[in-house]
């Protein structure tokens, strides 16, 4: 019997493809050949009574009594051990190959599963049930001596294996005499031997990730949590183009039965900026370089016009939203949505996120390609847009669908765009442009201070002349809008704690939105609170809350978008880049310095 659906999942990937695997080695989600493709395995979003009997890839041991799962330290290689009642033990190693080959990154559209008996003679069963058209189409299956071909309307996939093909097709229980490997990818003949190829791919993939991790500038404390967060963020980058998806999934509800089910498999410029900023803080600038290639095309395509808040990972503009009524949803909580209507929104913070995402590249001498005058001029066009719209209503960073306001967080990011452009202009020796951008930044700053502060609430509020509280104003500290000891910032932290927090957990806002009042805590807001507390001198409180949040990660150290403050259960799309950014930023902010031990 399959376990109930949950977000106790691990992610494997190689910056081209990814998959989600539960603690019993069920692969329940994998979109191929891209993060935003139709899923080949879709059980995650059709799971009213557990994973069901289709849209998954399971490796089972007979008479299972317990399971253990962990990553190899410092890597994206996952190991699951299954234990049977008689003492038999099975180990499954899951990964997507990634390493350097002929001076190029080798990241094939491929998933590798290696299975070996650890103790005794375990009886096993493989259930390989890919589906097409979001679960609506069963594949035509053909077989060769060592492979199966799954023919679907969207393409043909080949499973190459040294396991008995008949047993795989018939889902037969059989005694596993020795190691077997299963390699799923395009309909192409494997160049080498099956076991030899799988072993070589595993060894090289382990080495790649260990070398990548070794280059990170880690804080002294919480290193394992930071490493796992950094690897997860890297896995969310579609490296071919440089785009960074907000999460790997669609339609995991933000709260039970809330209808807040969205498709996050696209690149939000806001989320991507925070990912780049977090990894830059660990001296991992390669992600920023790749992302700026993608952002370069967005900026130049826009010229001096409107920029969407999100795009497809290959620069797609239209991400038309639709529901799939034949799917029952995560735990039966539909709807399942594909596409995201937010691409139609005006979210004015996007211009600040563009400038902030690119700003470091003008100052960082490590980059292979330093930005030039044309790059600065393109950013200035984004600044002009920020200046034009900083006091105009928009949908805001929380993407409200039925109302528009002059959101404080949007004006704040417009200020940040002008402020950073003045600094870049100074660097480039463009004194008159620097003066112009400083003047504009100061004008926006004055508007925010005058119009976003509410004397009755003793807090900055979510919109100009508004009253509702909103956690996004905590970003004033992170982007340098106010010094942390400013009494208004301290008062705002106090007000948000009083009205938005359930103990250590923080909701996004207090006002009702299109679906009512938020029920769950938004994990990144809890991390923003930690950052703010540390900045204003309440460091020990911040550390205590940070430890609580780390304890709420799932068994392999990952977080989704939301958390239920009463049950502690994870909700929302998974793994959520915003949340993993919070882990890194919190650790870097709060860790004791290396000088204390060396």
C-alpha cells in the first residue's frame, strides 16, 4: 500500500531535468525534457488517497518495515534504504548525471536509478508507469533485449536496464541477485555497458557536486543546512538558458482546501534576484552569470517598455493559465493549474529586481564577462520605468488578482533601482547620471516615508495611505532603505510580530485577499523577520527562531513555500527557492565568525 501523499520528498536534478522522490523511493514527479514540460510522472498532483497506481516509478522491497533516506554529503545524489521484515535490505541510489566532459557541462535529459542488495536476498518489484498529457494517456510500450520504449504523443522515452525486462514489464516480484541499474532518457542507444555507465556517471556526478560545494564560502555554523539549500537553489536553474524557476511543482495548495494552487515552474524576476543574491553571498557567482544571460534578453526585448513579472525558462511571454479537471490534485485538493495568469500583471517591483540582480556584476572582477556601457544603458531603461511607475497602482509582489494599489514593496524596489543605478553610474564615471538617479531615489524615498507610514498602526503598511500590515516592508532593511536602528523600522518589526506572527512563523499580510485571509505562514516572511531581528540587535531571539525553522524542514532538509503553524506541515510548491534562500541568508546573518575558532 502506498503511503499518503506528503512533501517529505527529495529532489534530484542536474540543471536540465529534475525529479521528486519520497522516503520509500517512489518517484512521484518528473517533468521531461524541461522543468515546465508535461510530467512523465505526475502522481504528486493526482493523490487523493496516496500516490495511486499510475504516474509514478516505484522500487519496492517485499515486506517493507522501515525506510531511511539521505543525500550523500555535499551532493545531489540521493540514497534510500528499504528494510524488510526478515532483515533483507535494499539500497536505491538516485541522481541525474552532471559533470564536466570535453570542457563542457554534461547534463543529459536522464534519470539514473541504481539498485543493490545490501543484506540477504531481497525480493523486489519495479513499477514503471509513465503517463502523457498530464496522466490522460498511457504509453505504447515496446521492448528490446535490454530496454523498454515508452511511446507518448509528446515523445518517446527509453528505459535501459540490466534488470530482467519481463519482470519490469509485468511488475513481477523477484529475488535481486546483485546490483542493477535503470537509466531513463531519450530514445537513444546507450554508448557503453549499462552497469559500467551507471557507475561511471555516479562517480563523476558525486565528484562534480563535491567540487562545487567545496568552493562555497560557508558560514561557520549550520553548514549542512546551507550546503543543502545552495545545491537545491542550483538545481532550480535551467542552465541552458540561465532561467531560475520558483519551484519544481505546480498546484500544491498553499493551505488545505484553499484553492491557492499555482504553477511555479517559471522564472519570476523577483525570486531569481533573491536566489542570485543568496548564492553570491556564498561566493557562487556562476549562477548569477548564467542568469544574467537570460535577463539580458528580457531587458533588451523590453526596451523602455513594460516588463512582465515572470517569463518561461526559454523566454516565453505567454503563460496562459488553464485547469486540468481530470486530475484530482495533491491529496485530492484541486484544481491543478498549468500556466500562470500573473504574466499579465503589472508588478512594479520587477524593475528594482532587475537592477538589483545585475548590480553586483558591475563591481565583481571575477566574472568571465564584465558588463559594458550598453548593459548599463539597458539597465537605465529599467530605471526609467521604475521612476515612471513608482507611485502607480499595481498587483504587488503577492500578485493580487482583483485589486490594484500603490504597494509599498513595489515603490521600495523602484527606489532600489534608482539607488543602485546611481552607484553604478559613479563607478563608470558618469557623474551627471549618478546625480540624476540619486535625486530620483531621494524623491521616491520621501514619498515612501510620507505615504507608507501609518501613525495609528505605528508601522509602515502595505500600500500608500493604507492600514493593512504586510511582511514585505521588512525588505526595507535588506535593501538598505532605512538604517536598522531607525525607530520607524523597529516599530514596524514590533507591529508585524504582534499582528502577523504565530509564534516563530509569519504570515504575508493581515488583510483578506482573493481567497480570504491567509491561513498558513509564508516561510520566507519568517526568514525576513529573522533578518530584521538580527539587524535591530535582537540576535538571540533571531537565532532561536532560526533553529525552529530549520527543525521544520523535511527529513532531507528541504522546505516548501508555506507551513501550517498549528500542525507544522509543509504546504505550497516544492522545493521553494524563496524558502531555501531564507536558510542561507539566516545562517550567514547569524553565524558566529570563523575568527572565533581559527
